[in-house]
C-alpha cells in the first residue's frame, strides 16, 4: 500500500506484509527525515506459521493516531478461508514509539484477497469499505466504522450486486471521504444485477448511496479503480486493456461527483503494470503508478 504521512510532522509510515503466502506477518516502519532513512521494521500482526496476513491498509489521523488493518486467516484452514472468508484484524497506536501492538479481531467473512479501502471520517475515526462473503457465496461490499472507544461496529451492506462466486475476485473497492462529509466509493463486480466498474456517493455516513454510475469501456476489461475527493473535486482513475496496451483512464467532477468529464487517457504501457493509486498534498491530486516500461511515475492531474 502507499505510505501514509502524519500531517505537519514530516513523518512517513509504511505498512506491509512479508513472509510466505501461508505464513505472512505485517510490519511497520517509520521515517522522520522525509523518507531518507527508516526505522527497523516492527511486526504489527502476531507472527504465525499457519495463516496469511494480506491487504494491509493504514490511515493516520491529524492528531497522529495510526490505524492499521489487514485480512487475517489465523484459526482457519485454506478451504474454510476461501469459502467463509478471512477475519478483519486491526491495531492502533499514537505515533511510531511502540515496539509491538495488540491485535484486535473485528469481523469474520472478509473476502480474503480483495484489498481493503480505509479513510478517515470528519470525526477523525477510520471507516473501512471491504468485500464481504455473504450467504450463498455472494461477494458484495460492506462498510464498518471504528468507535471512539476503539471498537469496530457492526458492518452494513452498501452494494447489492449479487456476485455469486466460490473464489476471491481479487478486486477490492475504493473509498474517499470529502471534507464536506460526502462518502465517495468505487468498485468492480460481475454480479447478476450489474457488471463492470461503478461509482456512488453518500451524504448520510454511508447508510444510503446514490444510484450506481457505470464507468469504463466494458469491452476493454475496466478494473481496479481508485477514487479521491479534494474539496468539491472528485477524481476516478482505472485500468483498461485493449489486447495490446494497458491504459490508465481518468474522469473528474468539480461538483462533488454529480457530473463528470469525458474519460481521458493519463498514461499507457505495453508492459506489465501495477494498479493506479490517487494521492494528494491537500492542494493537488496525483496519480501514483508503476510499470516495467516506465518505472515509477507520480503524475499530477490538472
């Protein structure tokens, strides 16, 4: 996942998983000199020889509180994790001073290979958007939020696509909470009710969302979208493949996601490439992307 910075402190935090697919551990490292050097990696998740830790996600509040989340298969064999999902674990600390963190298990039924989407609400507490395994092997999306007491509340369902698949789709959602409190989400599905990439927004803390808006050219395998809101500006970016070239496509809205520009090609490559990520510096929005052909690129979006 992209690193997170602590507002006004010049710190950079990195969270990642390392190990074998069946026995990974999540590690945390920090920098106080703008990334020129980092502390020794410290294990965040409890080490295990029987469970994978995947889809690490982290946010840092303006006060410096660090929240770390990951999918964890401890206590499950591979077959049960595939059919019933992994568990969501999390840890939190104030700054990088801890050498270890208490692991807290939150919810079962997380789609174990789909990335987590995490952002801070206006009260500084994290909101998690993730793909869940619902009864009947339906893999749609749910949302949950950390309480002021440090407990994750009960999740609620936010997409009703009815995607029935007995495997992990490996397509996680995206979430961005704007400064006016509007939730913006993007996701991929191949459900019986709709298929492709979709966007929606909510003005009541994620309890109800606007009608899903399809985007991307369905014949070019649109996938792995990200969304970011900065003030009234909202940007969507995603991958498409025409059989020869992978292209990164973007659309922008200037009115809180109500009306959108035409899709624009931002970058392209004929080589293997990573998924696109959107980041901001509180004033501008950038596309963070890596490909074999071009290496790492940080592209400002006008």
